[in-house]
C-alpha cells in the first residue's frame, strides 16, 4: 500500500515537472526570431572578416623608340689639287670667292656643261661656289647625269655667238628690273644669243643678211638653259631685216622695256614655242 502511494506520488511529481518545463520553454515565434538573429550575426561576422579586394590599375610602359644610327652622306667630290679656286659662276671670268685645299670634301649641288664646272659647298669651311670639274681638279663621286643644272648669275655677254661673218648689228637695252636673254633666230633656229643683266646693254655683231625673229626672256636663277624663277617668254611681233651694200649695213636698236615713241611690240609665247639654246 505504501509502494503504490510512492509510485503515485512520483508520477504526480513527473507530471508537475513536465508542465513546469513546458511552461518555461520559448514559443515557436521566439525560436524563429532567434534563429534569424543568429544567422544575421554569423553573416555579419563573415562579411566583416572577408577581405575586400580593391581593383588596381596595371601600368603598361610605352615602348621607347630606339633612335636609328645616323650616317654621314658620302661627299659628292674631293679636291684633287693642292689649291683650287672657287668662283662666283662657271668660268674663269667670274670673281674668285676663295680657295680649297687638297682632300677637302665637297657636297655637289649643280653642274654646267656636262660637269665642266660644278657648284659645290665645302664641308670643312662652308665656302660655296663653282669649281672646275675636270678630273685633274676634283675627284667626282657622283655620275654627272645625276647632277641637276646649277643656277648662277651670268655676266652680260654672249651665250651663243653664232657663225658671224656679217656686218649687221643689234644693240639691245635691258631697261627692265630683271635679267634677260635675247635670242636671234632664222628659220626657227637660234642663230645667236646673249645674256643681258638688268639695266645693261649688249650689242649682237656679225649678223649676216637675212630676215630674223627676236625672242627674249626675263627672270632670275639662270641655269644655262632657262630662268628657273619668274620666267617670262616673249617674241617681237615684227621681223628684223638685215642687208648690206657697198656703202651701208643694217643697225638695229632694241629695248626690252617700254619707251615713249617706241614702234615695236611683243607678245608672250609658251615654253614649247620658245627656241632652245646651247643644243
């Protein structure tokens, strides 16, 4: 009887304890809230501990150009005599500008009459001008046909003297501001020609009897064939007659500039219609 009472008492205590525990346990809503807070805390912790990668720019150096080695051009010629005169133009009648010594290296810039004269500049002294082009004077290292005609300032005088043999004369006055070249032609062929500097005169002599046309050109930078700068080519409209008798011969006076009372006129001609000289 005591044992059953004890068992009953224990059962009662167990039921009371269960009820007590059930009363103390949190509700499902609190459990869900707690789980959310725990998960958020874990995420925040992991996020705070995770390293943040900051993007960095990669600098790629620009390629540095390697300078090409510079080479000194081969000189066009070398002086072959002890002393060589440098002149203002291609000829011994031109003023001497200075002298060169054997072995001086020259840069060639032009030539005249198949390199009988060459225009040059000395590499050592800087002196520029014309020198005789014969092999006894210089050692030319460039084929003559590759050298352009050089420009110069001729003196007033003959360019092409002609056969002569006549008595007729023609005096040409170049009163223009530019140098001029006059060419006397017969049957469309140049008979004689002269270079006349601005403000100077020249007389063509030895003109044979016949009918002639007179062409003239003005400009600057003459190369032995034509003016390279500001060329103007013209032809006198009227022909020029020359005749000789036992007591008289023909004399003409011509001006390349306009004069009061002048009776001659001229017209422009194209390059292809202008007579060639020195050929």
